[in-house]
C-alpha cells in the first residue's frame, strides 16, 4: 500500500518540473473556485426566485420531479384548496 519508492518518484518529478507543478496547481484551484462561484450563483438565483414566487402566489400548487403521488391524493389536495368540488 505505502510504497516509499513511489513517493520518492513523485517528489522528484515535482522538483524537476516546478513550473508545470505550479501551473497545474493554479489551474485546479481556479477550476474549483469557478465551480464554487457558479454553484453559489445558481443557488442564490433559485432561492431568490422561490422567495419571489412564494410572496406573490397565494393559490399555487407546486409539483416537483421525482415524487409520485396517487391521483386520489392530488384530487384531495385540490379539493382542500377549493379549486374544484369533487362529486
């Protein structure tokens, strides 16, 4: 598992190729930073629009993908919201 020769080779390669090592580290760091920024922007936009719609909408039913409901449950929810009356 822990092979000392392998680690010696890794550190020798890092010492030989300092510029390549530095550029690779900067590139990886920059990629992670861009990912964090884009993910934060996406979540912020989602949260702000969700809050905006929740403040403006009173009689709204939200459906989310991946959740399955029985049609009777949906009809009961609609009836509770007084959108239609069931017979």
